[in-house]
């Protein structure tokens, strides 16, 4: 429960002056009046706390008191809500506010508080607002759950005060300059090498759970006229759930993963051991306390480093390491390595597990569970699949097409959901543009059968056993002699008149693979017959290879990298951007960044 509900009982007893012409109303438009005050807002040190100018617009309003100081006039005392108007792009007071005259200096005091704005009922809102503009001040609070960005921003308190003459302004526009009246604390958690060594937290999501900052107060007294904030000791210390603002996983060069959690806190002093940080990682609870006195000051930002020891937590199952060959995928020089085989998912009747085919040439085709999909989005029996529909959120990485009204609905279900997320550890799917660069743009520096910058060839491997057709990709920086294959077909030719020219025995392919070559088998694809008797079928097995990319073309289609015979054009083709229906069942081959 937010501390707000308790505080309402208190602020009802400290009602000060009622705000002149002010009520908890939205959408009021003042008439255009000559000499009318208008407002332009800026925030000093916006990076030091949760609320910046854009966040203030989302909160939607601030509160201002305007009075004369040189030509004293008790009747001239504006206290208004100033609201953001999206349509006009201006800050607009709830009622017109006029300059007294061109010579009278005015003093404005402005306040912005998401917590105060969140008081929906007029009576407690006006009571609280009157109180903070009184000499005694009023009680406000921060949110106890700041784990999402809006609550973090709304917990912040902005205050501005200045003296202005009409002649200081441009057409009567008052530049309202806010400063942060609370403090921001960043806890930077540095995870020990043991987490990296056990594959914990290597993805973009941190392994830290149930984190809270203890020993902090939520309620404070605020005097808007002086800007003074003090802890309201009528309420005991409590806890705040902070916002995770950044997570940087470790690397081989620097194994320490870093997670940053931030919170808006009330300026106060913490004796030794009074400030706590509690969290857990994979079932192990951690508690940090301050070993020296800490004083938080208004408007300041603090970073507190916390070292997190590894306590033997078991890591996740680790997929096999990528193949050794490196491939450049863009003009920036980014390089990747491929998985040891095509992606597979195995269903045991209850759960799915993910992995790769044992060998580069392995595929299931019409076998396994590829044709056992039933229309309610499950398999009719346990087994392994390696054909996938284009992956969207509700299709569980494309294992099955989602049905809606008896029709496929993947195209209605949003954007791409990368298969790499199913395995973690940095695996991902290449885009169509990256496939294009890999096949057609990179200077590989490799020489194959006397051809410079060799990138790929179509071929048959394991010719002395169970032969498999497919595409051989050459890594960078290798030399392969003519004698290392039984025969060589065209190299770097994306169109060709006849089939699979390069021929390798099992031993020859094993030697090429040791040099980093990648083989994409012609695994065919899965289709769906929609006649009177509906059924799945596999086609073009050992004749064509279709590999999904991450690139969407329309709400119905996405690109695949493919190599096959094009019957319309009467030739074989290798393309990085064949447009396919999202519910086609294609192969997936994942990559991982090369950590140079």
C-alpha cells in the first residue's frame, strides 16, 4: 500500500488557504486576454533525477503561486494549476493570469509533483496544495514502488522560484526554471566473475530479483516558499522498490556484469547500517548495508557501488559453442559465427527444450514432429521439430501457427520475436540485409580453388555415404586448395544453370569444417494443404534450402534466405530476400557475435 493513503489522514488536518480560482479540474481553456501570463518550462539538472521536461508533460501539470513584491497588493495573488496542452504544445493555466502592469515585479513559486497530481479527489488535493504553499509547509510523499519509469518520474519533486518584470519576458512568457528538490540514488551492482563463468546473466536481462531499498522514509514536509524538504517523522522508515535503468552483461575481456537500479529518495542522513539494499539471485538472498554515514542532499545524485559475490548458484543449460569460422555481416565490420546445426525444439508432452542439430548437415524434413501440428496450437505427439513459422510472440517462436476463426493468424500478432531468446547466450537471427552482405558484399580474404574473396558455393557433402545437398559458406582468411574437394562448382555465383557442383567426401567435408566452413543443408520446407482434407506436408527436401531472416516485409510476409531451382526463371538461384508467407515452415540457423 502506498504511503499516500496514510498521509491523506494527516493533510486533511493542515488545510491552509484555499487556492484562489483553483480546483482539481482538467482541460480548462482560458480566453485570450491582453497582458496574459504564459509559461515556458525548463528543468535544471534534468539528468540528475527521474523527472525531465518530457516526463513533466506526461504528468501533465504543475502548480504556481504569483505575487507582487515591489508594489505590494494582497489582492494580487494567483495560485493556479498550469496544465500541458498536447494540441497547442503550451503550458496553460486553469484560469487566465494577468500581469499587474509593466513596472510591477512579480515573484513566482512553482511546484511539480507527480504524487500530488495523483491525488484525484479535489478536497485532499487542494488541501495538500494549500499546505505546501503555507509557511508551515505540507506533507508529500514518494512512491514506494518505483520499479517502473512513470512511478520513478512521478516521485520526483520540482521547485522553481524567481522574480520577473514584464519587461524581462518576451511577450509576457515567464521562463519557469525548475530544480530538483529531492535526491536520486543509483545502486550499481557489480556481479562477481563467478556469475559469468557459470553463464548467469549473460543476456540483456539481469538475474537480479526482488530488489528493495530499506530504511528510507516515504513522507516529507515541503515548504514551497523556501524550498526546504525535511523528513516527516510522523511516519516510520519503510522501503522503496527501485527502477532498473541499465544492465550490461559481462564479456570475456571483463566478466563483471553491471546492473544499475535508481530511486528518488528524500534527503536525509543514514547512520551506519541504517540504509539497506535487499535482493536475490537464483534463490540466494543478499543484503547490503552502508558501512559509513551517508547524507543525501537536495538536488544531488549519488552512485553507490555494491559488490555481489557468487554463491554457487547453478547456471542454465549451456548450448554448444559456435563454429570457429567468422563472417562479416555489415560495412561496420561486425562479425558472427554460426551454430553447429539448424535450430531444433523438442516436446516431451509438457515442455519444450531448445538446441541445435548434432551435425551441420542434419535435418528432419518430413520426419520428427514437423508434420504433427494440430490446429489448436500444440503437437499431436512428443517429438522434435526443425521447421518453424516466422516467429511472433503468440506462436511460441514459430513452433506452431496460431489459428483464429479457422485461419492462420500469425500476421495479426505483432513483430518478430527472435529465436535466439529461446536459447539465450547471445544467439540471434540474421536480418535479410545481413544475409545479403554475408553472401554478396563482404571481402572474405579467402582463396578457394584459386578464386579470391570466395564467399560460398553450392555443393554435395558426404558423397561416400548419405550425401546431402546444400550451400557451403567460406569463412574469412582461409586458403582451400583444389585438391581439398573431389570437384568444385561455381563460387560466388548467385544464379546457376545446374545443381550442386562442388563435391566432398565425408573426410573432405570434415577437413573443410575444421577450417570454419559452414554448411546449410537443403532441408526443404513445410506447407499446408487447405483442400477438403487439410494436412501438413514437406516439400523440396534435399532440393532447396529456406532459412528465415528477422526481416518483416508486410503483415503477412517476411524474408527468407534461400537457394533452390526457380521454375519461373529456369535457373537455380541464391537469394537473401525471398518473400515468404509467415506461416511457411522453414529452417532457422542462428548466429552469435564474434568476441574478438
